[in-house]
C-alpha cells in the first residue's frame, strides 16, 4: 500500500493474511506501484514504526509476481 500521502509513511506491504509490514530498507529495491503483487522475504528487526501500522522488517528479497 502506498501511504506516502500521510506525513510519515511510505510503502507498507500487506501480506495475504492482512499482516502489514513496514520495511526499513525499501529504498534499496526496485520501485513498485500501489497494488503490485510481490514475493517478499524479510526478517523482523528492531526500530521505531513511522506509520504505527505494522511489523518493522528488513527486506531480504523482493520480486514481482503475476498472481
């Protein structure tokens, strides 16, 4: 989800179980548009939540998927 309209949020990933992820390193990966489907590998990490919506994670791998 693209929450960049808010003061402190950017991209937030929603998993199939509706869990929300806030990635600390999302800028290291290809730009995706709101609604794109991706495969994501991540590790939970410590940090302050900017959006206060989801789990703070560091992305290990992020690739586009078709379905």
